[in-house]
C-alpha cells in the first residue's frame, strides 16, 4: 500500500487490546476518527460494551452494525456457535482454527468501506497484526493487499485500507498502548464472555502473556 497522509479514518473497533491501541494511535496522530463495531452474534458480545467505553474515554464517535441475523451462516466456530467449546490453554494451530469466523474481516471491512465512502474518509484501519497472519487467512498480508486494491476502486471517492500493526506482535502492541496511555483497562479479550475474564481460554492466556512480556502491569480481573 502506498504512503498515505490521511486526515479522516474509520477504525474497526472490537473492544480488544489491538483495536483499542490502534484507535488511540490514530487519535494521538491528530486524525479525525470514527469507530465502527459489529455485533455478529459473538458469544463474547460484552466486547461491544468495552468498545463503547473506550470511545467514551477517547472522545470518539462509535456506531454499531447489527449483523446477528448472519450468525447461522458462520458454521462451527467457538465465537458464534455455543455448541463449540472455547479452546483453553496456549494457542496452537488447532485451537486458533476453532475461533475462525468465515470471512469475518472481509464482511467487516466491506461495511466499513460503505461508511468510509459516505463520510468521505481517507482510510479504514484494522488491527490485524504479525502474530495473527500465520493462522488466520484474513489477517495475512496478501489478504490486506488485495482487499485494499478492491476498496480503492469501489467508489469515485478513493478510500484506502491500512494495517499499521502488520509487523508487530501483541507484546509490542501492549507496549505501544502503555506509551499512548490507551485505556487498556477497559478492553475485553475473553471469548467466554461473562463479568470477568475467565483466565483459561487461549485469548486470556495470550493477554496475560502479552502484559507480562511487555513489562506492563496487567489491569485485568481474571476469574482464574
């Protein structure tokens, strides 16, 4: 993707660490930012409340797209199918694959593209990072590059797709979040949902390890 000097951007905001740090980064750059959340029937939809809280803290407009009716089309994954157990312990390839929602980023970015065109934004930013793309198909560099090309020609108003964390892992993102004073304490990671992070699922394990490796105090309350 070519070098950009964007002024106005839409951030796909899940309410997790990665997208929250991305939002804080763009706000710190002085951009005009809008945040978009998606309710796709995820079992951990409490992340939506986290996203709202993050936007309230950072003074960013937040809008939610309701895609719950699409949930039956996503098949057997642990995020949208309550019959599929949430994987516990450190991530491995098999565990990560149980969390794949088919074409999720393609759908989310397509919706964000429509809003970005309507709002005359320069870019759509999403927080897929270097630790994801070895497993998740829609986090790979080639996915972002080809989708960026499609997004750019989808309307008379040109919008580009940016993914600034492509060469970073979650530990580096936590460090960046701490430097930016991002509201990491408001973020949500646990795929089980609930009132507190379970502490056992793979995304909780990853979250704990990222804070530990980054040397940043973990503000998370874990059940285990």
